[in-house]
């Protein structure tokens, strides 16, 4: 996106009718165009209308106008569930526009700024969807040329859709349009492939590289080649190797990190050679359950064991068991719910029914909050706080304060019911210890684990009914979909 001062704006067009479309409000400004939410009058549906800046169609050559029209031909011929659909183009009163599908949601860049890096399963889901979209584009002879977080839209249902084929190069037989001006390369330098930076011929493997940069940024919370300006970043793309992704996210499976680094290979021949190769690898990664050891950080148990000192491992194992018993093993690895709570938080007739609504959609933080709000001081509300605390803890470091708040409120609310709410109090206490550990406060962590917890629950070492093997199998089933059952609190 660009500042409006860098281009000659078309002016405020809200409430104006262009063709069959009433422009409602401006929702975005880009380097080539402004985007409006609009109503298609004949079909009574919401659409997005992209209108070229005036200065892009002035002059004699109108190169950007050709590029704008090319976007419509490129995207309009693609019919895929993970590509933003282009409906038509038009021109009225010197306004050139494209009408496309309106995606309610936000782009990947906005999502990560709000929520932090996604968990493994959520990120892998988006990777598969975008890889499928790029496969469809490649089969139509189209190279996107500008894959980046801002061009990946996330719907309210958290499905990914690729948008903005404004830089697309048509590789179909026949005359090719040469839209690249001398001394320029189209695209975004932070996500460009080495061959794109050097102005070489591009194919689908260039998009794969840009997508690899995007995936690295998504999971790590920073791009593989940070820099103060586009020149320094371009040099790194050409000559430097990125730091291992595992350094930023130790809990990510090694196979995922290897795939992303392969996408980032400097030479196209060292990347996945076909879109099918990449998509097949991602599908295999999602469908084949991982078989980690007890201390593998890609599982909840492994993460807890890695976070706690060795003398706390027994209690860490207990935490994992309690989380699994509360169905948090599935919940921690679910995506963030972006739908505003007011849209669908209906009060059920009982706390049990409210809890049942939440546990059928464990990715919805708002539904867990509804249990707490509608039925406070009930067992269901206490277990809902368990889910909320674990959810925020999984989004560390961005939401670690929210996690701490949930655990503290849970301990306060159950302070007069210690004998009746043993499990939730143990979980909340260990959750506070984990937060202290993540903050580097080892003194507070040890005080919580060795004094507070053991003083209130001196027989804690006898409370774990699961052996390590059974616990590990249960957690793996919850994480990787081999067992669809979701236990609820007694």
C-alpha cells in the first residue's frame, strides 16, 4: 500500500454510481488503484471495485493501464476457491475499474500484526491453500510476480485467498506483453526472487520463492532478509542465506522448516520443480501424523518439558495431561477466531449447553468468553477460563499478559472452592509458572512450583492417571486428527 500523497487520487467517490455499482466506502489504497466496497445494484451483492489512480492513465504510453487490464484477463480466467474472483472490467468518465469478489476479513499481514505468528496447523492450512491457488495459476500460464502477505486475504472463516494479479505475466503462447520499464522490476523487493531482481525470465518457481519468503515471515514474525532499504534487501536475496527458521520457532516440525528453506533456494532448479511437488509435500505433511518423542517440542508435552527445568518435568507432564483432559490439546493448535463476538454469541439455556457450544468450536475464543460471561462462577466457566488461558499462552509472546490474566482470575474465582476445583487450580498455577519461566523470572517460577503448588497440593505426584506412552498417544491423536473425540470436564 502507498500513501495517497504519492499518487494523484481519484478523489472521494463514495455514493457515486459507476455502471451497475454504487460505491459505498473506500477500503484500501494501493500503488496503482483505490479499492471501494460497492453494491452491485442488479444482483444486490457486495463487491470490491478497484479504480485506477488518475496519474496511472495519463501520458501517452499508459503502461500501467495495460498492466491493470492485464490483471483482469489474468485473474478473470482463474476459477479457484482460493483465488479472489474477478468479475469484470469497465471504464466510465475516465475512470478505469475492475470489479472483483469482496472478501470479508483481513490480509495475512494484518492478521499477524494482530495475533502474532500462527501455530503450525493454521499456517500449514494457509500454505496448502495458497499453493493450490498458485498451482491453478501456473496451469493457466500465469506467474503472479507479487506474492506477499498483503496479497493473501483471510476470510472470516480463515481461508486464504490470493489477490492482486496486477503484476501477472502471461506465459501463454503468442505475443507477450513487455510491461517492465528499463531500470525497474515489478514486485515487492522484500519478497522478490533472485531471478526477478535480476530481470530474468520468470516461471512458477519465482512465485514459489516469494511464497517461501512469505511463509518464513508468517511463522518467524520477521522476514528472512530484514533491511533498511530495498537495495540492501535485494543484495541479501542474491547472496545471503536466511537464518534457520527453527531458530525462531523451535516447536515447528523439522519437515516444515526444510520445505520452506527449499522454497527459498537461490537457484530455481533447487526448489520444488512443479507446483504439484510443493502441494503434495504440504498435503503429506498435514495428513501423516508426526511421531515425535516425548521431548519433541512439536507437541504440547514436548513444549512443556522444554520450558520447565528437569526437576519440574513430573508436574509438566501433569499439566499436559490436564490440558488434554480439558480438550485443550486440540484447542491450542486452532486458529484465532476473527468474527466479532456480537455477530453470533447467543445465550444458551444452561451452562452445560453454553459449554457444549464452545467445545464444538474450540477455535472460537469468543464462545469460551460467552461461557464465562453468561454463567460465571460455574464449573463450566472455570473450564472455559482454562481454555482461554491455554489459548493465549499458545500465542506467546503477543498474548502472554492475557494468558496470565485468565489464570489469575481463575485462581481468584476458585479461592473459596479449593477442594472442589482441584484440577483447574493446578492448571492455572502451573500456567502462571510457565509464564514466569517464559519471562525469564526463574525465582518466581520456582516459588510457584515448589511452594504455592506443593503446599496446596502435596499429593500432586499421585494425581496423574496416565502413563507417558498413553499420554503421548492421546496428545498426538488430538493434535493430528486421528481421534475426533473431545472430552469435556466432569
